């Protein structure tokens, strides 16, 4: 799971991006954090779907 600090940083970078262009380092950091967040989200969703049992 992605920690709250990383989520806050993603949001902070998004806010900065709305105000001005991100530096190359900020852009790289944002992409890495987004990738990590998406992977964690997919893993969590897959675990939830694997636990679903359909009963007729």
C-alpha cells in the first residue's frame, strides 16, 4: 500500500503542475509516484476481486 505521505506528495505535485511547469526532476518524481500508486491500487483491487464468491 502506498503511504499517506506519498499520496500527499502526488497531490502536491499536481497542484504545482497547475500553477507552473514542473521541473524535470519533479516530473520524474511524479511519474514514479503515480506508477507506484497505480500498481498498489491494481494489486488491492485484484485481491478484492479474488475474494469475491458468486453464488447462484
